[in-house]
C-alpha cells in the first residue's frame, strides 16, 4: 500500500457522482456540493491516522525539539546587540538596512513564532495515550461530516442504518452513501466489514 495519503486517495469522477445521486435519489449535484464532498473526502484521507506513523511519544519528542530550538533562536535574536542584529539583518536582506531595527527584528522572527505556534498546536493534537490514534475515530468523524452534507442537501437528518435480516447486512440510503464514498475514494480498508461500518454509522447518528 502506498505510504502517502494522496497516493491512496481517489477523486470522484462523473460516474461516481451519478451513482451518489442515485443512492441519494437526487437529480444532480452542483459544483459547489461536488467541491464540498471532494474536500470532505480529501480531508479525511489527509488527517486519518497512518498505521505506519511513529508512536505519539516519539512524535511529541520531535515536535518538542522544534519548540525548544525555536524558543532558543528567538531568544538569541532578541538578546543580540544592535550592531550584530543590524549586520545579521543586512546580510539577510540588504534592502531592510535603513528601516527601524525593532520592527525589523519582529518581522524577521515572525516566521519563527508561526513555526513555534504550529509545533505547539501539533503537540496538543496528538492522541494523549501512548498508543496510536484509532482509525475508528476518523471514521466516526467523516460520518459526522457526511451526515451534515446529507442534511444540507436533503433538508433532513439522515436515518440510522437498519439491519436487513434477509441479506444479513446493514443497509439504508445514508449508510450506502457513506460506504460508497469510503470505497470509491480509496478507503475501503477502513470499513473492515459491513457490520462494523453499520455499527459506526448507527452509533454516530444516535
């Protein structure tokens, strides 16, 4: 299996959109709704846990180093004497040589502050336990997104799936819509089985 999400992701084509319309019993999806659905699926693939990713503890350590080094570099630059700071900025961008030093220092360290903020947010977003994030959490998240898409399109909340005893599997318009979106976008491995996806959808909607 390719390692990058964009290598696994498959964008919907016209035939896929026609099948989605059939499943939802609508005549067509306009460009705005198609783009929204495409964004939902891309976001799911881009943010779901990667089974090959290192454990959060190791990721937190790496991001912690970024935080530490950014703080140290910002502190070092801010503590510079004016002459060293001016020389540094001049060699960074000679066009800035005549501007006010304090403003220049703030401007030149703004990217470092942005990187620092990004690293701190990334640490907060990591799963708090020592184990890897669960793919099931991501599946529930996309069910919520697709349910909102469905409600905006149909003007009503989706019904929970029902279990077809005759066919021994879950069914229902919204359930089939979710199942199709996951399968056709390249996330069929996240479904596990009809029963597990049915349980995910049922628990998320109720």
